[in-house]
């Protein structure tokens, strides 16, 4: 049996489908799995070598003059597969298996741009987390094949082979906690105020072994934040070395960003600091962590240019410290 799995973007969304994909891989060990992902995120499949990447070139997919040709190329690689499972639900993700004329084209219930009309087995829409949405599709496909339990969450990378991050933790017996103050430029509205992070570190550093996780967007913080707070930063690491360092931690505190969801799929308890993010759709699987938010009247929202950021300003460090 050959099964096609589709999720084009973005980094956090690809991470959120990995538990469902891992369940499918365990349930059908003799199947051939093709994973359709954009070139910028194909590296996320590295810890799951049984997934065969079908790489979509984002530059061509984003160009109206070349998008159809790119989808035809992808469809050619999919032709002959038994079924596709669309974990994205947009026109571009639905077109490739339709153009490949696959006999079963499953959808996870969240379909936009007419994608549902290209699917032969669309699930009904449910308002739920993206984790549950993906697991629901895996579960429905499994039941159709007589296999139960594929809708249950398991951290997909808890036991995946990862490179050695080096000596980043001391063995002093305190709980190991990673603080992630950053977010991408596009997701900058999700950043908790830096003064709150500094106050949180001050409350925790006697009882927790703390490390800052500072990515390329936070290089300016690396020059002064560790010295100012007395909390070491993890060294600059590639994603999988960073994942290995996170997996050695007991807690990760982060906004609704890729590193929060990386912690979830690694099996590390996560504390999510949510401002405008929807606590249902962008929430965490049961038992994987805690979502903290103020819940003020105007949240959740998708306003990236909000100037007040009241939903994050009013989320006090004491609340986060108590959750830890």
C-alpha cells in the first residue's frame, strides 16, 4: 500500500501533524509513505526516515505562472498511490492528488478554497486543536482499514534519534526549564514583554535550572540578557541539536511558536503563553502541557498590528511561575 500525506506549511503546522503521521507509520509498517512538504520544511522529516519526502518548491508554488506546472510535477510523483490524506485543506494541497487521479483522497475536515470538492473522503468540520484535527484524520483512515487507536496523541519524537547537543545541563537535581522569549518576525505579536521574561527568570532561578533559548532573531539579546539575569543561554544550535537539548529538559515555556510545538512532539511538558492565539485551534494535546492567557474580550484575534497587546501585557509573571 502506498499512502500520500500532505502538509505544505508552516513549520509549527508540520510539527503538529507529526504525531498523526507517526501513528500511521506504526499502524502500517509495510506501507510506503510519501510526505508532500515544501522545500523549506523538508528537513523536519529527517527523524522519521520511513517518510519519503516529495518536495514542493515554494518559489514555484507561490508564482501563479509556475504553480500549475509545479503541481503537475508533484502529481507525477504521486501517481499510482492508493490514498492521500490531506492535512492542509487548501486548493494547492488538494490539487496534486486530484491531478494524480488517486482513488481515495481524504480530507481532515478543514477545507478552504474549494479543496473539499477535490476530496473523495472529506471528514466533517469540527472546531478543535490542529493536533486533534490531524489525529482525527489518521484515526478515521485507520478505522476504515480496521485499525483502531490512531487518533490518540503520542509525542512523535520522544524516542527519535537526535544528535548530541553537548553538555548544556548540570546535574544539580533542580528541574530543567527552558525559557523561549522569541518568535519569528511574522509572529512578533506573540512575544511576551521582555520585562515579564526577566521577572519570571528572577522568580524561578533559585528553584529551577534555567536556560534561555535564543534563536537568530534574538542575537541582540544574547549579548546582554544572560549576564543581566544570571541565566545561561543555550549555545547557538541547529534545530535537531536544539531539539536534543530541549528533550533533556523538564519544562519549556514559550509563546505559540514552533519551539513550543517542538517541545510537545518531543514529549517535554510545555507551558504556552498565549495572547491573541486561539486557545482551541492553537491549543495543546491533553496532558502535553498548559496554555496560559488572560482571555480578555478582544482575544483571540488575528490582528498582527495591534498596538495595545493588552492580552500579553496583563499576563503576569506570577501566573506563569505558579504554573511551573
